[in-house]
């Protein structure tokens, strides 16, 4: 299915050494051309949208959002655990409605 979508991966962390950690994270990955990888220094995005996970060794809650071409949020799932992430089928269904 080609939904014509762009996927944005947000990599959060403390600003010091964030770029270094991000490069290390990406070192063994080949992202598709429609994927964008951005960093979130000092959790500014996570804090702004209430996604900061303050537990030890955590950064932000796993979250998935689908925004339609008009800029409207059409799907959102924020998991308070690692196991509650959005399933591929859910995201594809949301994309098909855009």
C-alpha cells in the first residue's frame, strides 16, 4: 500500500551528545526515502506535548500520530508502556482514511 505518507522518527535525548547518539542509532539502519529522522534536544517536543516519560532510563512515551494533508490529527496513540505501541494495521487503516 502506498499511502503517499511521510514518516517522521523523533529521537529524544539530552542535548549534549544527542547528535552522536543519533548517528550511532542510525549506523546500522537504512531508512526508506519517505522517512525523516529528527532529534528532540532536551525533550522539547516531548515536554511540549506531554510525552515525557520520567521513569528511570526512559525518555518519552512511545507515541504514534497520523496527520492528514490538511494538518488535522486523524490518529493518535500514546503508550504508557513499551508493549502498548501502535500496530502496523492500525496505522495503515488510519492512513487509508486520509
